[in-house]
């Protein structure tokens, strides 16, 4: 198949063209799929539009076009496409779950709820629909319904990492002290390609906050420090870390997120590894360890704090963010209904001190917006 982009509805891929071949929706659909697989999304979208000009009721290219539009933040057109698809075929479950997703992103929770409930009726075991239904119930404050959903799901599949995690969060039973590696991968691998666009819409501020803190404690950048970006994700912190780094290392559990980080070509090394295991094997290997919204997947912080102290050189810096536990909550940390942990300021300070750190600053900050509300956290700075 040719990778030349058709310039008009009359152009078709070279391998499908002949003197007597009319414009062919299937050919445009196939070309769009090829571009989509290569992450050439603008060209894929154009090819899918050509296919739909020729066959407006063709389901799959319209669905994938909607996915591309939603990923760009063009929610209104994506929503229009998905609504038309579920009218054409109410059993087209992929379009229905995509419609529910864009409704959630647009804050249209009641409409998303209706689509998820209908999707669950049609395909009771669809994992994406059930997961979104849990998100919607939590967002609407219908905690009992969310708990009931995950109780039933957990009884059917107790070994599913995400189900087990949310069941614990909502039931309060068998709460893990740290999120499992399988759960973290399940959360972030599918999210990798749209991660940065999504966080931008949430006014995500943790990388900038960490960058500002580094400028205070390290002064003028001199590219002389060995820096570890713990839970680096797609590399959002790298631009703030690179000016200070002689060597910049990223560590994450999600291979798909690391693929996105590698594209930036900023890190000297990238490792797919669990943080405690990684740092425990590298004594005095780093001068700075940063963790932007990574420790919200840890409840108890003792193991991480101990290995962070071990992996830092004398006088090395640990800078991180965590979500803040409300002042009226007596617990040291808590697993929240949305699956992340939050921490009390006093617990963070005493844990750091117990493992040999001198706490220099714990500042209350806004990490991002969620459902129109600020998510408050602690920006923590400590020296080994």
C-alpha cells in the first residue's frame, strides 16, 4: 500500500488504483488505519473523512475519527460522531464507550451515565464500560453504587488488579500499602498517547512546581548533578531537570509511557522498574531524586523514603509532591475512591526524619483541577 496521502476523494492508494477503479471507501478506510497505526493522526483523519464522504454510514472509520478528534480536545465534533454511530447501531459498544468517555471529559455526567448503563445492559461484562461507570458514580457522589459495582465485579474477578484496587478503595477492606505494579500499568499504558493533552486540560502544575523548587535549592543550572526522575511518565519534568543534570535517569513502571519519554530524547537512561527495587540496588547513585505525583500511588512511604536516602549522595536532595489529606482526617494516609493515595503533612515529615532526611520545606500547593475543583497537595523538599 502506498503511504501517499490522497489529495482529493478521487485519489486512492497506489496499490488499489487502476484506470477503471472508482473512488473506494474501503481503500480510504484501510489507508486511514495504516496512518493511524503509524501515529500519523492528521493524515489518518483526512483518509477517514474521505471514506465517510463515500459511505457516510461506515461505522469503523467514523469511530476511529472520533477517537482522533477526542484526543485533540475537539470534543463537540467527536461527540456528534459517536452519537450518530450509536443511533445507527445501538449495539456498537466501542462507539458507545467512546461517547461515554467524551461526555465525561465534557462534564456531561448524566449523559455519560445513561450511555454506560445502556452499554452494560447490552454487554454486561465489558470492562471499559464498567470502569467508566465506576468513575461516573464516584464523580456524582454515588459512592454506594460505586461500591456495589466493584463488590460484584470483585466477586467475579478477584485477581483483576484494577478491580481489586478500587474495591479496596471503596470498601476500606484489605487496603494495600502501595498500588500494585499491575494496577499502575493498567492505568497508564492505555493513557500514554493522550496523557500530556489530558493533563494540560486539567492545569496540571506539578512539574512546574518542582522546577521552581529546584531553582531555589540548586541555584543557577550547571549541568553537574546526577538526577533521577522517579515515575517519569512521558517526561513532563525533563525540561526542568535537564539544565541541572550531568546525567538524567527516568524510571517508570509503564512501558508505553516510557516510549513517549524516549521520543523527547532528553534522558540519558530510561528504566522500566519499580522504584523501591531500582533505588535499593543503587547506593549513592544520585544527587537529586524528584517525584512528581508519583507517591500518590504509595500509601505507606517508609520503603520509598528509606531507599531514596540510600540512593542519594550525602547532601543530596529529595523533592516530590503528594496529594494532601484533609486536616480533619486523623489517618496518616488514605486510599481515596478514585484510586490515588493522599497523605497528612505530619506523616510525611516524620517519615522523612525517621529515615535520615532533614525536611527543608513542606508547602501546600494546587496540583491540578479535577471535576472543576482544585486538587491540593504538598510540595516537599528534604536533604539527605
